[in-house]
C-alpha cells in the first residue's frame, strides 16, 4: 500500500514540479499533517546534503520517492512523539552533540555547512529539526522497549576478544586537492581535467593553484592521520593505494576531493578493555532498539491515514 502511494504521488509530482506558483500546494496529507510541493523540494535538497555522493546519479523520480518516504516518516514520528508528550522536552544539548557528530561524518565545519544550506535555500534550523525528531523518536522507542533489551553476553565476549586481537592500526600521510563544482558542471569532467594535469605536474603545485582547501598554501598537505579519524569513504578510497598514488574523486558538499597517499605506517593500539566492553554493549543495545523501532514504525504506518491530493 505504501509503495503504491509513493508511485501515484511521484507520477502526480512530475506534472507539477515545473510550476513554481503551486509550491505551497498540498500534495499529501499524513494523518493531520499536510505536506506541500515546497516541502518535498526542500527535503530532496536536505537529503542530498546529508548523503553526499550517494544521490547525484538518482533519477528525479527516485529522488522524489525518497523525499516522500522521508517526510512521511517524519510526520508519523512527530505525531507519535506529540501523542506521548515528548515534544516539549528541552533537547538543545543533545541536538548540538549530534550536530558535532554529523559535521565530523561529513568532514565539514559548521560555517561551511551553513553556507551550503543557505545556498540551497535551507536554514540550520531545518537540519536541527531533522536531528531533533530522531532524538525524540529514539527516546520514545527506548522508553517503550527498554525492558525487552537482552544482551547476548557470549556475543559481547566474542567481539571483545576479536577487538583485543587487533593490536595495530594504520596512519596515513595524506595530501588533498578540493575543487569547487558549480551546478552547471559535471563533477567527473572537472575531475578528468585535474587528473590530466596530475600526469605531468606535481600534486602540491596543482593544490596551491586550484584547491579551495585550507591546506592549499602547504601544497595540500594534511599530515599524518589515524584511520579511526578518517571518514569511511576516505578509508575505502585510500586503503588499496600504493604510496604516491591518488584517489578517484570523492564528492563532498564543496565539490570534489582528490587525496594523495604520501606514506603509511602501522602503529600499536592501546586498548581500554572496560571502555571497549561498554561500547560493544551499547552497540548491541542500539541494534536491538533499531529492530524494535522499525517494527513500531511499520505498525504506525499501517494505522496512519495517508491521502493524496490529486487536484
């Protein structure tokens, strides 16, 4: 039923998306909450910013479907949060904490992120509200299902043993070039031009000339970085490189990033077993709560009236 609604609404949107004068037109109602065409457009932009490099090849139809699903879920969660009187809890400190985690995962500072949001006609409060809904929803799920959390002690001990055996990790000596990409440019075409120059020119000279990173004055040199401090996408790109090689382009909010592996070394890890065990238990708890969260949400979906405005 839910997928049929998405298909019908996407078909409807494709005939309306070009008309700016109907941006405030209500296209969908979830329970008592209306969703406008403008809301959907804004959600597409927010999802693209939160998932850099993952949505740029999606069709308009798929992007609209993702926005419809995301907003529908938000509305259902908001209504349930309100029904359980959790919408008036002061959560500023938790929002700031999650914001800091998000900035780290996106590898961008707050000022840069605010500029990206502004460029896309979004505000930092739009992002904070997105985070706030998840914080309150997770609190609600925990309150309802906390007595059903049963941690598998054998699994915890097994993971603890596996982590303890991993006594070393890698540090990488990296350099970067960050090239801006305008809306009219193709990121791959921009990369190919830089790649062509890398064949005959030094990486550091190109970085000084065209990079917009703060490291440009030092030829793009980042220095030694432990793998645990690198974004997952960066680790995937550099782990199989030989010293002296460069990555394929990494899409980031500012444009594209190209990283050069100058050197790497293996270092010994100091493991706090007590802290590690606590982290493993928390991860196991979160897995269980995610399962309950999904089941809870699916139940609410099936009981929520979702209406399409076809006028």
